[in-house]
C-alpha cells in the first residue's frame, strides 16, 4: 500500500506543511500539489467545493507525492466514508465536542471489527493499492477539530479515544467560542492560552496537534512550540495576495499621453 507521508514525517519527529484548497477545480489543485506541500486539504466545509469536484481534485493531487486530505462538512458518517472511498488519506472533522463524538468519528473511518466503515473503496484501491483494505487502519489519519468551549471542557475525554490520531485547531472558531475576535495568528490572550493547553494535553495523550495559520511566520512559531501539522493560508488567499502584490507594484506605472486625433 502507498505510504502516508504524513505518518512518515511524524515518525521522524517532523512537522507536516499543509496547504488548503477552497477553489473547486482539478487544475488549481494540481498546480498547488506541484509546489512542494507535504499535504493538501480539500475544504468541503467552508469552501465552495462539492463532492464531485473533490474527487477530481483528489485525482489531480495524486499526480504528485503530496498527501490528499479532506475536511468534511460535519460529523456525518456518510461523507466521511465517501471521501475515504474517493482516496483521501486523512480526514479533518469539525465539531467534535464530546467523547461520544470522537468515538463516532473513529468508528466511521475504520473497517470492522475496529469500526463501522462500510466497504467500498472504489478509488482508494487505485490510489492506495490493492491491499488497501488490509492496511487502511494503520495508514489513514483521523483528525478531530477542537474549536468549541464544549470541546475544551471534554478535551481529555476526546484525546483518550483510541484510533484518534490527531486534533486540529481552527483559531477563528475557537476565538468566537471564547468570546474573542476571530483571527488565525494574532489571537487574543484567552485563545492563546487555550491553544497552549490543547497542545500540551494532546502531547500527554500521544495525539498529534495541528493548527491553521495565516502566515509562514506564524506556522514556524507554532512548529517551535510543538505543532506537527501546520496549514498556511489557502489557494484562494494566496492567489489574491499574489495578484494584489502585482497590482500594487504596477499602480505607479507611467501613463503615456494619448496622441492627438484631429479636431481643434
């Protein structure tokens, strides 16, 4: 079975550099995949990507060694199973607030007898290999998002669920949950303290911690703290930022006077 480079990087103590895909096209996904990201996450929760677009994007990513990840819209076993069947090698699930939620997530992403995932890896066999069913348990990576006050209250219960590989922090939603201004990097003090607590507790439970970032500088600081999965920006934001820089540089361009075209 094809290796999951996310797990390989973690085993060496390294951090995974993850990109984020919100544009629903195979070409943009393929372009991003060729830039050297360790993994790319297709966002089905807040982007404008639907399932069919996601399948095309997964196919495009597989032209490279970049690991395909999908953030599902919600804790719904149906969509979790479908994105895994389509070849996602990791899933990020929002709104995991209790131990029961975490157990439901793990069950939906693992075959029997370890879980309740239905069998039908239609594209996963093409991407992962014919022995996919035998090794899926030890290959697929399962993230639970920690982004609510309830999840913070139940943090140890969530982290203790066997089969949960990692947690993922959405700083903006966590900020809202704590009554603060949404932000990726320069979060308010209560959010910063919560992030540090999540990171520490995850480490004690042997669970990898990941987090969303707005800039490379913020991602590097968080790697130094101990995060092993860092997302930087998104394809849409990077495209907008690059275009904005070009426009700004051209703003002072010289304008030649138009030649006279007759008249008085």
